[in-house]
C-alpha cells in the first residue's frame, strides 16, 4: 500500500484512497477490520489466484452499481 500511495500524485486522491479501498476490502470480508491486514491478505490471495481477484472486483462493481 505504501508504494501505491506514494505513486499517487493528487493530494485529494491520496486523502480519499484509503477510505475507498477499505470499502472494497470490507466487501470481501477477509476476516479482519484493519486496512493494512486486509490489504496484505488481498495481495497474497490475488497472487495465488488472479481469477479470484478479478472476480472480486467484478462482484464489487456489480454490487456497487446494481445492488446485487
């Protein structure tokens, strides 16, 4: 997360990024409420199963946009 956050240029994006990421990671119900731990769990699982990560994004978008 630190490297990604460092790459963000806009101060407003840097401010909003953690909150928006937290919403996504909470949606995945990764077994913890701590953002740093959720990010580590997501990264580890995504590396092991990229299709799971892709499907997770798609499910989140579908839920966010359509409420399904």
